[in-house]
């Protein structure tokens, strides 16, 4: 049963998402953004763009199509947020179930009349759903999510039966209890086990009430200890309750490398290439002085190395004979203090894995850019939130400015939109060259921000159910292509792309041009989707060609 502390914990998180300036002026509007971002692990901007709530929403409050790392999952949400702790004791309302079932009946029947019964944002999401259903292995995840109790059992069963009659469907119920567990896991399952050390590869120490043991173990021991004793082909998730990271599956780039290393002919190098695993426990004991002693462990939690552990488990399924040659560095920490245990979990997980951005943050180019921006009385954040104590208007984020530069100067708007993680990985040397000027980054970012203000104004109108021009809906997915279009117009008119005052004068024309192209494509394709259109590499060619033809025509008149 949720308590007042649970309510207060979630309330503070929700209030942090309120952004009055951009129309997110109530907890009811902030809660969906927080939950989509948290449940799916996406950016706040992506979560905000998924919201479909409003008139003619067919019982659908948000839709997110997850195609990351080869996924093909369609997430559909209903939300309920109450403003008092007393109301959290009510059950999630079930009045919208029939609406949702009716919506999916129409979606799966490819009913074109949906355009009339859906608001414009939801209609575009419907077309994205249809496109996803045409791809391999689709799944539809329905989420009933509220800071209340779950639906009444009978209504929950009705929702499950009504929705699971469709193929590929899963129904997920999120209550105040389970939502808070998402942030602060309160499960208390005790896991006691033993693990064998390799030879005499171990060292221990004691500091007051804390003991530590550093040792080498065979990977097969890790695989055995994390296997579910009732279902050995699955991992027992409760052993990772104190690990702040969820396993990202073998399709994740880092985990793919771990698996590849473990099953390669060079797998004896695994011990040297991997950071190892950290376990906390209430107590451990072993016979000292013996070779290959067995360590008895009480109340185990793997607080760091969850990705490594799960990846080794996957590797053991692929090539079990290879795992015998893999050795892993293991750190065991004994403490009965919950605050100390949580501190260990937090500190070890905040240190690794190191993101590409962090690895590049001390690059000479990044340091030089920081110095250059300092001369402009601005704060360039090589690291995330490096200058969080400074005014937001004076901060220049390395990733955001890199995205803008990628779309504006390097003319890769589709990459800026869908693959921003590449900016600090394989595209780093292309984005951050020795010839790059701070002025280039800053001008691109300022132009993007100017365009984004129009996008935010549109989203505010939609949230407030105010009048808005439906022709501008493309802006939600197409901001980076408008930025690209601005550059194209500047080139045609021989305007210096770094002359911000002149550049912003062409933004209305760039918006109109991109809007024209979208309208043309919509008329040609009944299943047109903004999201799909702006992720297509061919779109920028269409934009550039259209602008050049029109601008050249104007010149010759």
C-alpha cells in the first residue's frame, strides 16, 4: 500500500517537470512526460513529443514507437494524476477501456475514418503505428499509468481480456506503488549463495564495520549465481534490485562487445578488458589460506556490473564451452548498513560505464571551445550540467550545439534528429574538427532555439486546446530539417550563415518551404508520417532541391 512518503517522492519528481513557459503548467500535464521518459528511458523532448492527450484523443494520452537497437515496440498510454494523497487511494478509472478497445479495433482494421475521429497529433501517430505493424516482430504495449491504486480487479481483467484479444499485445498496469519502485526499488528478497574463487587470486581487508574481498572468479560462477533457480534459462532480476541500471539487452552496443569478447578466441583477455562486478552482502565467509576457496554469501546484491553479468549469461547460451575460459574480477563488500550499501550502489554506478561524451570531454578541441566561449561570456558545457549553477541563457551544451551544427553546417538533419549519440562516437571527428569555430556552434544553436520557440508555442496551443494551424504540426518532428532549410535559403541568397541577424529573417521562408514539401508528400502518400519522413535521408535532398528551384525562379523574375 502506498504511503505519504511515496506520494511526496513522486510529487516532487512531477513538479520538476512543470514548465509554465511552454504550456506544461500543471502536474497533470507534467506527469505523462515524466512517466514516458522514465518507463521507456527516452529523452524528455521525445517524451513530450509523444503526448496525444486532448480533444478527440480516443482514450489515448501518448504514443511512442520504439525502434531503438532493432526494437519494434508500440507503446500506448493512458494516464491519471490526482492532486492529493487522499485521492491516491482510489482505483485507476476504467471508463476509458472501451474507448481504447474501439481505437485498436479501428487501427488494426486499417480504418481510414480514424482521421476524422482523431486529433491531428494522434492521427499522425496512427500512421506511425501502421508503418511499425508492417515491419518484423511488432509488439504493442498498453500502459495504464496513474498515481492511484490499480484498477479494480474485475475492471483490470476486463481491460486485459479486451486488449489481449489482439495479437502482439501486452497490458501493463502502473500504480503509485510500482511507479515509486521504478525510482526507489523496495523489494527485500534475500538471496544467499556461494561462489568459488580461482586459486589464490584474492585479497581482503577490514575497515570498522565494512569488509571487502577482491578476487577472481570464473564467468560460469557469475552465470550460475544470477540464474533463476526455478527457471535456469532466465535471470533472477531481484539480484539486481540495488543496481540503478536495467540490462539493455544484447542489441546494445556495449553489451554486444562484452558478449563478443567472452565468446572470442581472445576471451582470456576478458579479465583485463572488463571493469568487473561489485557485490554487496550482509556477510561473507571463506576458509583462508586454501586454494580455490568457496565464499559463503548472505543477502547478495549485484550493485555494479549488471550489464557484464547479463551479457555473460547471454554468452553462455550462445557458446557455453567458451565461458570456461573467461575470468572476471569480482569485488565483494560486506555491510549491514543500508545507507552504506546504497552509497556503494550509487557511487559505483555513477562512475561506469563512461559515456562517449564523457570520454571526449577532456579533448583539446572541447577545452579550446570552452575557452573560446568564455571569451564570449558564455559557459560551454563539455560535461553534462557542468555549469548548472549558471543562468540557463548563458549555458551552451556541447551535445545540443553539436546536433545543431550537424543539421545546419554539416547538412545531416536526419542524423541530428535520430542519432544524436553518434556525435560523440563515430561522427566526433566530423563534427568537432580543428577548424571548427565557437561562432559556428553558437550561431547554429541560436537559430535552432529560434525555431524551437515556434515548436514550443505550437505544443502549448495543443496542450491548452487553443486554436493552431494544423499545417505546422510537422514542426514537432521537423525542427532540424527547418534548420537545414534555413542554411539552404541562406546559400541561395548569398547570406553568411554566421550572420545571425540576417539569418533569422529567412526562417519564415524556410518554415513555409518545409511546410510546402510536407503537404506535397502528404498528398502523394495516404500513410504519410512526419516521424518517418524526417528520419529518411532522402528528405533533405527533397528540401534542398525544392528550395533551390524556387529561389532560382524568384531570381529570374
